[in-house]
């Protein structure tokens, strides 16, 4: 299937590793040109080099902290400078810290809001006028299965991703006649550093080994295995594509069947 992504310009946020990295790889393989970002220059440069070498795509890497205004501006202005416009925006960032209600004071909530909600809102604010004027755009937010079924010990993620979902669902209607789609992809337990960190946090809380927690995650998944970042990225490439032109305002899980709800 030709996804029609050749020559499209995409910003993929938080793409030095994990899900963002896999999305960047997939979009590059389909012929898109990329701006990727993360905080640390070294891992980001390594990701940039590997993606460019394996796909031949033009990839710009920008070290930026997505929880700051300055970081967001740097990413978007680099994309403008390198390619002149942005067709596809993938919002993504590191996950907020695990822990129960009493473990997070308001400063922790504020940091999580800045990282998870503000980065999605402000990246969108920066690219939307161009998408509207060109009558084409794809906004894809990486959220979590927690928006459909909250996960214990993840109160920050459970709460703040709900706000991202409300933002995206509302924006989708506002831009629908401009050829812009807005969708969320909900990762289930996927083999990245984030899932290792969650296993360690839960293991510490319960006084068991992280391997035991990982095994429990796998038992909860009908497929009895973690997802691979590539399996997640395949949906992102499709939603970014020409072929997904009538799919908007959706939250779609890639979770091996983990969410127990009917729809
Ligand atoms: P990861 O920890 O493997 O990768 C996170 C990426 O974000 C890295 O590139 C890191 O450098 C970057 N990053 C972190 N903080 C940043 C900041 N302030 N500014 C810029 N870049 C920053 O995580 P992942 O598994 O790829 O997860 C991506 C998102 O999906 C996270 O929000 C995570 O909570 C969510 N999620 C992941 C899973 C999973 O099982 N992997 C499940 C549900 C939700």
C-alpha cells in the first residue's frame, strides 16, 4: 500500500529511543523528511544517524526539553528552517513519574502537566496555522491505554492524558474542514525503557523483583507478550498517511487486547 508519505515533513517529538524513535524510523522508511528531538544530544544524534543511514531520509535532530517554551520553539523553528513547513506532528514525551497520590506534590503535577499536556498543546499551536493554510495536516498524540482504563500507581499519567484526549477530541472538530486529522495512539505495555522503569517502580513498591512485575504485565495481556515499538509505529505511519484521510478524533490502542472495554 502506498501511504503517500513521500516528501511529507514530520516532527516526531521525543524520538531518541522507544516509541518516538520507532515512529520516526517508520515515517522515514515511507519517504517522509523528519525533525526529531529529545533532551540529550548524544543519543539523539545516534538515532538521527541510524535512521538517516537505514532509510536515506533527511533527518534533523534538535536537542530540546519539550516541557519548556524555549524547547518547543527550537523544535518548530528548526523544522521551518530545514523544510519550510510541517505536515505531520507526532506529540510525545517521556512518561510522568509513577507513584500514588501522596507521593506527588503540586510541583510534580505541574512538571507532568508541562511535559505531557503543554508540550502537545504548544507544539500543535505552533504548526496548526501552516497546516490550515495548506489544507492538509496530521496531528498524532502518543497517549496511553490509561485513558481508557486507568493503571494503578500512575495517577499523573491517568489524569493528565485525559486532558490531552479532551484537547485532541475538541480540536479535531475545529480543524476537520481544513483537511487536518487529529488522533491519539494508546500504547499498551511495549518493550521500551519506560516499561522497564514502570516495572522497577512497582517492584520497589511491592518488594518483589522487576522480572516478576514484567511477567504479571504479560499475563494481563491477552497476547501474553509485550508489544514491540515497531508494531506501535505501524499505526502511526498509517494515521499520518494520505490513506487515513477520513479517520479523525479517534483514540486507538495498540495493546495486544489489554483494554477490557467493549469499544
Ligand atoms: P522511553 O522512556 O523509552 O522514551 C522516552 C523518550 O522521550 C526518549 O527519547 C527521551 O529522551 C524523551 N524525553 C523524555 N523527556 C523529555 C523532555 N522533557 N523533552 C524531550 N524529550 C524527552 O518511553 P516510551 O516507551 O517511548 O514512551 C513514550 C510515551 O508513551 C511516554 O509518555 C510513555 O509514558 C507512554 N507510554 C509508554 C508505554 C510503554 O509501555 N512503553 C505504555 C503507555 C504509555
